[in-house]
C-alpha cells in the first residue's frame, strides 16, 4: 500500500496545521446581544396581511387612497387647494394640466404599495407614453411609464430610479392592464451641519418582480442633471406626478418603518 502524500493529508485536515485552522470568516458579533434562540427575546408584533388575491392593505397600514375619496391628498402647488384629479371606477386619474398631487401627511422610511395603469390604446412614444411618477419625500422619483414595447432611455423606464438607475428587468404588462409597485424606501440622513451622512435607499418590486435592490441614490432625481443632496426634513409628503397623461392609480397604502 502506497503512503498518502503529505499534501493530501494536509488538505484532508488529518494532521495539524495551525495556519489552515484559522477561519478567515469568523462569525460576526450579534448586534442584538440576545442569546441565540432565547425564549425571552421580544416577539415580533402581529400584523394581519391583506387577503390573498385581493388588494387589501395589512392591518397596520395607512390607507392613502381607497377608491372613494381624495381627502388625504392636496394639490402639490399650494397648501390651500384640494387635489384636482378625477375619480373613475375606484381609481384616481391624472387630470392633465391640473398639477401633481401630494399626501397631506408626511413620511420618512416607508413600505409603499400602489397600482397604476397607463392608457390604452397607447399614445406617443418614449417618454411621452404613459408617463407619471411616484416621488418619495417629494424628492426621489420612481418612474411610471408604459415601457411595454416602447423604446426609451434605460434610466427612464418603469421601475427605474429616474435618471439614475435602470430597473434590473423590464417587467411591465401591456398598456391598459394594472401594474403594481411595492417600494421600500429609507430616507437620507443629515448631520447637524446639514451634511449628508447616509444616502437614501430604494428597493422596488414591479408586478412582483425585483427591479431595484437596496439601491443607494445619488441625490434627488432630476431630468438631464445630477442634483446634489440638500438637507431637508425627516418627513415629507409622497407625490404623484402630473406629466400630462391620463395615468390611473388605485389601492395606495403605506406602512411606516423604523428609522433605519
């Protein structure tokens, strides 16, 4: 019987090698400092989800639009005027030229759900087809666009963080069909000198498909220019954009998240 080579014994760990026994990837310190599997660790709060197959909001959500009223919204150009969009069949439709609308309440870190529909038959091409937008904190836009068989620039498609990051994939349905957004947003943080310390982050699902994952924003979204961060309040309204197209929205709800 031939002896096993030393190199093979080392590889198999059958003889000591102090260098080989050092784990280059040690278990990190648990930031919670709770013992593993502790029965006294605080349990997660119970949340009742919406009914499977429906568009119901979870029990801890704030319903921003339920199809019957725009009382929770106002015109974006003035504090005094109500939202001027049109209620149609349980949805709200952009009234072109009336201006964008924003929530009366303000928000920071959120989980946001909404559904939108581009007009059918489609009209126009590129950025003129089914264009609107969802602005978190009135500064950070998730693009709404009819991107179904519609050529346009990558960072302006549906699911893009407008002007910054294209979606991972184009998961849009044909115009006239309802599309869904599920958005996780974490606000930017600024220090006492109004300097940025933590950028804003976005995770986006379009029609249940992941299109943005923990993406750090370069700053407020804008057209054809890179706008730097500027310190702002910790909570600001959510805005829906009037881009001159009769896009519809429905089933809009939000869950406030811990400030992370």
